[in-house]
């Protein structure tokens, strides 16, 4: 999925602006410092190959990448300690932001399990034009991962956290020159979407370096 930078910033900013009406609740406000946002990772931090993926939970190309390429990548390289994988979320729209808030709501232990369900069920939860229906379907995914409704409501209405996520997203994609999803960085070198065999060849070349 491709957008120019200006459009991405506008859509991301609109995502938080539209949060409260969709959830029909009061968003939380705080005078405290902005929340610290972290990216979630899989694999050994000591792995020779560091792979960062920029992805949106509402991007069909990202869902396809995770249904095909990512599963083999995880089995062959992440789970074997050869690749350290980090996901950086991209927010094209408010639905993608809400999905990220649900994924993050369970913390590091549940993040990638919810991440998998979000991509596997993307055509279901992201297809509706009714924001309330989208929120309910996202909460259904959260419940399947063991999250309580009260916790999810709090996460979805945490405006300070949502704004911190968007700020980090804007900073990262500007710094890295990201213009679409999925975008991959393999040991710092940018690559576009690709088939598993092509990704495997790049990883193997990196592993072979002295």
C-alpha cells in the first residue's frame, strides 16, 4: 500500500481526532509526560541479521506478506536465532490505529498473537464502514487473546498513547524514507515487498558476511 508522506501524516492525525465518536466514550486526558512508545520484536537480539518491517494492520499487501512470507521467515530464521525481527506500525487510517491499540493492550506477551489474528482476519474486521462494528470486531479478537473489555476500552480511549504512537510513526517513516507498506529494512538496507525466496537470498547473503 502506497501513500505520499503528506497524505500519511494527514490520515494519521485524523485517526486520533476520530477516536472518541467511534467508541462513544470519553477519551482519557492527562497532564503527565507523553507515554514512552516501544516497538515489539521477535527473535534473538544477538542475531546477525536485524529485520525491521513497516506494516499497517489495514494493508492487504501486509496481510498477504504475513500469511505467506512471514510464516516461513519466522520458522526458518526468527525462531532459530538467525534473525531479530521488529515490527513498526504504520497508521494509514483510524482502523489501523485502533487495531494497534488492541494489539498493544496485551503487552509484549500477547502482542504478536493478536498481531497474527489481526492480519489473518483483516478482511472481516477492516471491511466495515461502521466504526462501532469495527471496534466490536477488534474487541472480539482481543477477547480471544484473553483481554478484558474494561482493559480494551481503556486502551482504545487512551488519547495520549495514541498521539505518542502517531508521533513516533511520523518520526520513523520520515527518517527512514518509508512511502508504502510493507517496507523492509535488512541490516539497515531498505527493500520493498518480496516473495520469500527473494527475502531468503538476501538474509543468507547477510549471514554469509564476515
